């Protein structure tokens, strides 16, 4: 099944058990096979998404000396601005052709974890930038929660299994700018082949084509989501937890055709992370004689640190 299905999370909320079960099986099936799906009827108004894309474009048009005021290297790219060429894929020395902005969790309610989240960096030049970004963050959290409930059901777990781990979790909303290509690239493409670190990723409204997924036979499949859809994919944390039952699939962002090198590309992934204390030890239900545990126990926090070192965002 080398195609990306279109699914409707509202089916999971249907009062009809057959409709709900079909959504669970369809989502679990595609996550077990190719690791990607397109979903509609999310909980973020399209108008809000378009407004924030406009604000993001305005931010990246600011002078470099203005943008770098918002770069905080000691935070490992987890908050604020990260300048062009700082991040690279695991195992690659070639920097990705992008710059990006990140916001993270702002704790709500009584928080019992020992985890400390840095304050989000506040932009002063772009009107309403900070409110817009957090409104989208909360909408993506809600969408991700629904999808993880369906995944828990698919795995035979209680549907609320992930809730205590993702409430006040270490999720990240990233706004990415891939600038125009001004000269022949040496080794880099806009984003080298990689897998995501987190539980699931929700990608909304990329401004141009370029996303490709590596299939089981080693070929590359273009992912072009219909209008008003998210692209959702499995991350490495969920793959580890399920002992490879759900697939964290390699993907990349390729350069456009030469006649479009003068254009920018913008995208906005939401990386849904759990709290750092979550144990990523493989679920017992995903281990058997045919599929022994493929991974050593590790917490989500330790795994995130390990991966941020590998991709160059933090240094030893």
C-alpha cells in the first residue's frame, strides 16, 4: 500500500461503533505500513492557519541582524529562532537549507513533573505573532490527542493511555522557511532524509511541494495533501514504544525544479512530544517470540537529548 490515505478524525468521535472502528483500523493500518496519513476536520480554523503563515513570512523577511536577536543557542533550537544551516539530518554533515522558529509548552494547571520548560521567546516586530502561535499550538495538541486515542485503541490499550504523558508534554511547533536557492547546491537539499524524533508529527499547509516519503522498496513517494488537510506521521518515540509495529518512515524535502529556485517554501510541523519522564520501553503487547524487543529502555527526555546531539542542535 504505497499511497497516503485521506482520513477523517471525526469518524473516531462518531456514535456509530462501526464508523469509529473503521477509522481506528485505517489509521493503525497506514501507520503500520507507511507511517503517514492525511487527515481533515482538525481543530484549528483555516483562517487562523493562514494568518499565522502570513506572520511567519513577515518574520523571516526581517533583516538577519533582527532575527538573530531571537536566537538562543544554549536552548538547542527548542525556542526562538534557529539560523540558516544549523541543523542537519542524523548521520549527515550537510546542513539543511532552512531557517526556523520554534515555540514550546506553556504549562497549564497543576503540573507534577520535575521538567522545566524554557520560556517562549516573544517577537515584538510582528503584530499578534505570539498569540497566534500559541493558539495554533493548542489546536494541534487537541488534534494530536484524538489521533493518539485512536492509536491506543488500535494497539489494544485504554484509549486514554497517552493522556497523562502528553498533558503538558514537551511538544514543539516549528515554523520553517526554506529560502530561494541562489546557487548550485553542493550536497544539501532543503531537508535531508530523516525520521522525526517525537510520538507523532502534524504538518499543516506547506506552501509548496517537496515532501517525499521513502517506501519499503526504497523509492520516493511524493506527499501532496489536499487543501485543508494535515499530514500526520509516526515519530521514532512511537516506533520504539511499539517495537517497530508502527513505522517512523524516512522522509525528506527536495529542492524544487530549477525554474522555481527563486521561490521560498514555508511549512509548519507540530512535533507532539510526551513529558520527559515517559518510559519508552517497548510495550509488552508488541513483544513476542517472532518480534523480541528491538530497543533498550530509555526515557523520552534522554532520547530527545541523544537525538538533538546527533542532529547538531546541542553540543556536548
